[in-house]
């Protein structure tokens, strides 16, 4: 059957909802479809400061875009709605990156801009010091302790701390933090493992008693617990924020510490096991008042 141009136009209009991914416009002369290419996608964006520590990320051109991928300065890409407000509570420099995806899975280049936050938010600022493990000064803010079986090892490289263990050994690190009684505090961190772990555990605690080198720290119970005996958590490679990456698989994933009194508490990150040779790495450790 031969269609004239009017018939083709009607057909494309009717089928548009179903063909949006594969077709953007029709060349009626030769009936070939013009498909999305990399050059049709524009990942550029602007940054508007709307209030202290608050920024809007505005896409310059969203034509042909069906998905935006954003790295909001923590090293992983996420789905962030363009035009939403980005809250950066901590002073520092943030390398914001964006790429976009068009029909057919075509992806653009990744572009970046830097946001410099001059001052931390007085309430929501991160109470952890050196949580990015970026420099020797960061590492010096942490102490070793929190496990009795001390055959595990923490290795510090620029940007992360990695726990490895075998033979069911373990090891922990901790930091003292001042809290105000009556408030809740949310703990989180970026965790990753290139291979996953087995016969192993990885736990987060917070309490008022001082960690030691001779006993497992258990005050208040685990606020996060990756336990490969009780769930499938951690057995496959993973990377992301602890509160989200393994959600639904972590035995305890509240990540919330309630301060019963004003004073010094200790944030403890510890773990170990029989098969943790590849290790679990942490960075971007956060402790924020809710």
C-alpha cells in the first residue's frame, strides 16, 4: 500500500506515544527516520545560589533528553530532578557533574562545574572531621579500636579507608563527636566493595563509652549491620551510600543515634570476617543532627 504525506502524518501522530523512544521526527521525503545522536544532546547546566548552602541546578537545554544523571559532588551518579534545590550543608568545593541520555540510550559527554561553599550550615553541618580521608590530617582524626579480635587491617589511601580481614579477624576505627542531649543524629557514608564479601560483617555503632583494643564495641546495638550470614547483603560488588545501596538487605539500617545526654560520643566503624580480602572501603562519613 502506498501512503501519501497526509496519511503518514496522521499515522505518526497516532503512534507517537509508542514511538517516542525510537523516533523524534520524520523526513517525509524519503520516509527515513532522523534518530537521536550524541550531537543532539546538551548536558550543559547553570547554577543559581538561592540561599546560603542552597543551589538550583538548571538545565540549559532539555530538548531530546529523557534522563539526567547527576554527580552531586560525592563521586556517584544519581537521578536528581533538574530545577530541584540542592542543599550542601558542609563548607568545601563540590565538583558537580551532569550527563544526559536520549532516545535509544544515546548518552552525552559529562560536563562539570564547581560550587564553593564558604560556610557550613550551623545546624545540619557534618560533625565528622576528616570523613573523606583525603589527607594525612583527615586520617589523624581517627583512632584504631572497637574490636577484640584485631587481625583485620585498615588501609588509608587518599579519598578512602579500606578494611580487609581473613581468618575471622576484625578491626575498627572511631572518632569522638560532641552531641547535644535530646536530639537525633543521622549517620551515613559511602561504602563500596569491588568483589563483595562473604563470611563477614561490617557494622556501625555509636555510644558514650570509649572504644578499646580488647573488646568488641556493642553499646546501643548496631545502627547499620552488613552480615553475610543473615542476609544476602554485601555478597556482590556494591557502591553507594550505606543508607540506600544495601537497603532491604542490611540487618539493621536505621543509622539514627539518639543522644540521651549532652557530651562526647564515639562513632565506631568496625567489621571483619573470613573472606574480606578485597575489603570494604568507606568515605564521605557523615554524622548530622536531624
